[in-house]
């Protein structure tokens, strides 16, 4: 993978470059950039698979650069590098796939790079062509989980369920909590998820059937999920239509 290192401080860039040369794996330095504008121009003019992107830089900062870089087709994977962890979750609004907190440890850098090895550049081209109708949306959701950061591919998500001020993301490997609203998720992925209740969205591809609940209501059955979720009367006709015809 071709890796672009972006930081306005030369010692910080050189430290990342040195660690990059020390870790195992097929990684190649694509170049260096000292600010966000230079990073965006580099990604637009030369092949880059991964960008190690500092946040606090003069001119165009890392978050602004990430927004531009992830619009490039095919988009490089962006790994944020910051001394301030509070930037991390905000960065995922710009489709950043991971973040590293300074001082970066070699083991953590390798972990982040291994995480973005898939999809490959040709696979990202295919993904990008599929999302032309909804440009700019994420391929992953990320959140703090058990002291670390867990990234869940959108295609692995079974349902979203609102609980208090958080949303539980149930996926094929377990669950995480995200600080987002159901409405924002529904607007971002209208072709992938359908609302079954005021507090729940389910993946359309996971819908498998309906049954009567013990309380007399209706529950939805989901593939790869033992739980049955209640369907409100307001949304029942839409779910039946989808199960019958595969259309909204």
C-alpha cells in the first residue's frame, strides 16, 4: 500500500516514516505533505492508498483535508493522527477509518494499517461506483469499545436501536454504541435500512419474516440474529410490502 504522511512538523513526519519502514507488511511511502492543501493535491495527482493525516495544521487543517480527500474517486483510506483524542469521533463524520493518538506507537500504527488493508484500491473503486446515488457516505461506523476503537462495516450491521441518547448498533460480531441519531442514519443510508419503529432501523437485506408477538403485536425476524424486534402499526405495511416485493 502506498502511504502518504501528512504533518506540518518535519520531526513528526520523519518519526512516522521511520516506523513505517520498521513494521511488517507491504507498505511504500507515497510521499510527504506539510499541510492539508498539499495533501489533497498529492492525492488527486498521484496514487495513494492510505493517508496518515495530522489534525492541527495551518491553512487547511486535517478535518478539512479529510473531507476533500474522501471525495476523490477512488478515495484513499484516511487515518487521523492527533494529540487530542476529542477530535477522533468528530472525524468519523468525514469517513475517517481510524485514528492514532500522538505519540504514535509502532504497534498501534501497524494495527491501523492492517485494518485498512481491505478493501484494496480496486475494491474501493467498485464501492465508489455503487454509491454514486448517495455520494459522501461512510463505509464503516466506528466507536469506542472496551478501551479501544471498533470499526464495523456497514454491510455487517443488522439493526440500529435508539436507547436514551445513544444508538445501539447490532452487527454480526456483537454491538457498539454510537452518539448519532436514528434520523441521521436513516438519511445517510436510505437504500440499506428501513424503519420498523420510532426507535429502530433494520437492514433491508436482513429481513426474513414477521410473526405475532406474545403481547399481540407484530415482530420482525432478522437473518443472523436471534432477536425479534417489535414493528409498530405505522410501519407494518411498509415492512410487509418489502418482504413481499423487495421494494419500498
